[in-house]
C-alpha cells in the first residue's frame, strides 16, 4: 500500500519514536504482473477507514518513487520504486 506523508508528529513522553499523518492512495494494482510498476488511484478511503490517517513511523517502509502523470481516463497513477520492490501476500 502507498501513502503520501503530510506531516511527521511526535508526542511528548511517548515511547514511539514518532507518527505520520498520511493520505492513502487506493489499493495497488500490478498491471504488468510483476511488483515493479504499481497502478494506484487517489481514492484511498477504504484504506483510511481500515488503517487510519495517523500511523507510527515504524510502520513506514520509506522509499523514493517515480510517479507518472495521471491517466486521462480514471486519473490513476503508475508508480515505480527507485530501489527495492513491492511485496505482495500470496494466497495459499
């Protein structure tokens, strides 16, 4: 899953090293059947309801990404990590 970090936060006297306010993208799709290029939309409402908009920074896998201009129809974005790769759960 991908999210844009809006702001980093900290809470005094809290054991957690910090939190992030995030805006979720929609669930990723892999249009080329491999986890290198990801297609996402701006509609992350389901993920926001499931995970919230404030998360621990220890839950973030920071990674610079390249973003292609949105599709003319549907407004989806294609994204690709500059390093590493996406991981997907396999249904067994």
